[in-house]
C-alpha cells in the first residue's frame, strides 16, 4: 500500500507555493515598484551617504533580480572616510538601518575589507578590497527551487570573485547598497550585463593546440 507521509506533503506544498509565488513575482502585479532608502541622497543613479558615520544608510531597489534581469553593478565614486560600502541582495522589506549581509536572508560583498557577509554581522574573507572607480557586481547564476537555494555571485571590475548559495525567497532577492561613513558615493546600474569570460584553462588548451599545430607543420614540411 502506498502511503504519503505528512512531512513529504508539507515539503511538496512548500515547493509548489514557492514556485507559484515566483511565477506571480515574475509576471508582476501592475503596480509601480517602490525603491526604499534611508540616510542616503539619491540623484538619478547616484547614491551618497547623508548620515553621521555612526548610523548605516541603505538602499533597496524596487524590483528583485530575475532570469531576465539577473545582475547589477555599483561603481564607487568616492570611498569617503572609511569606504564602508556594501553591495548585495536582501529581502524586500529589509531594515534600512543595517548593512546588507548583516541580517538573515541577505548577502553582501563589503568593499572596505573584502569580506562576504551572509546573514551574519561577522564576515568571512572572500575577495580583494575595493577602492575608488572599482565596479562591484552582484548577480544570480541559478535558482534551485527543489533545494530552496539561489546561487549568488559577485564580481570586481567585471571578473568573478566568487559565489555562494543562499536560501531562496518567494518574493525574490533585491539589489541593495549600504554605506556607513561621510563622503561615500556610488553609481548604481540596475540594468548592467555581465558575460562569463573565456576560462583561462581553455585559453591554455587553445595555446597548446597552436603549439602542436606548429610542431606538426615543422615535421611535415621540414621548415
């Protein structure tokens, strides 16, 4: 006799509900998106810190990343006093008095120390520090609905730094920027595109193939 356990039903129900919410999210409900920010001044695509260096200023975009728009970039215009600029993804109603990555279900790459903050105020070493004119990118490689995970990756000046799996969210993950010291300023490009560069190992293979080809020509022609 075939018996379905309640735990299995609960998991199946959760997956179906998550998938349905994602479909609704991707279609949209016709209402204008509301971006949110606090202790920041916004002038077009430029954000500048307006706090007293003791309180965090945070910006959250109006739309989450999706398959059709899976990447965004932030260019550092000025690092200000400390360069405490964070770029990442957060839930829709993330608290604006916290840096992205500090609270659960958020993740961010911090420019001042090169650390990754993954739902925790304690970061882990992740990549290089970032300075003025550097571009920090953040995107989604894939969403594994079955496992309830999303793979988030970060770039510096167009080159991938690394990736991490985070819990999937029915509402999606929203681009976010945090700042925490006087003089910090960035430009945000929510329509940025990123293409995976040719892998170095493939370039090495191509180089070796060229070498073998030249060696073969020498053996055949004697020149």
